[in-house]
């Protein structure tokens, strides 16, 4: 089992054992972009949304961990169900560590408002990269590939752009 397959299999195992995870954890959106990282664009008026996205992500994870702990501590379930919950908890922690490592290195390289989100075999990167250049895109892609162990075709990079109102 590869690391990329681990997230999907752990989520599927947890679901098969009756463990419900909050929306956004352990599930992908099914979008495939074979061959290369995809560069998209997002216009936002408030650049504090990165902090809001991170807070939302941590709240969802906290709920998932709480649910998993209830399963782990439930005396009325099988060892197989407990192990599935433990595996899901380990996977959540693993994903959080890889996201944080990528975010920290991107911020150290000068990118701002960085949010890295790993779901199944996909990585979404939202960041303020200023003027979008091929060199910056390649730098972001390289960092994300190294820190998340994901292939370029599974990485979607979305630069933050201030809305027209804030640019004037």
C-alpha cells in the first residue's frame, strides 16, 4: 500500500466500520488533472480567509478525532472497528503533518496566506504568490511534491488575487 493509497483506504475502512467523518476529511472531489499541476485563479476581497480556512480545517479535524476517540473507547465494538478508528486517527495526523510542513516551507520561501489541503490523492494549494510566473509556479509545485509525496498531476495551485475593489 502506497502512502497515496493509504488515505483513501483508511477513510473507506473507517466508513465500512460505521465511523462517520465530518465533510471534507478523507474524501476527495474526484477531480483528475493528469500530467501536470493545475494553476487556477481565485479572487477574494479579504486575504484573512487563509486563516479562516485553516481554522475551519482544524475544527473539522477536531470533530473527526472526537468521533474516532468515541469509537476507540467504546467497549461495545469489535477490535476490527477499533483498529479502523485508530488507523483513521493516524491518517488524519499524517495528513495534518504533511500539510503543515508544506505550508511552513512555502511561507519560508516568501509566499503568504498559504493553505495546503490534502484529500485522498489530491492536494489543493491556495496562496498569495504575487505576480504568477512559471518560476514561482514551479517552486510551489516542487515544494508541495516533496512535502506531501504527491505527484504533480494531483496538485492544484490557486493563487489568491485581491478583488478589483481592493486593487484600485
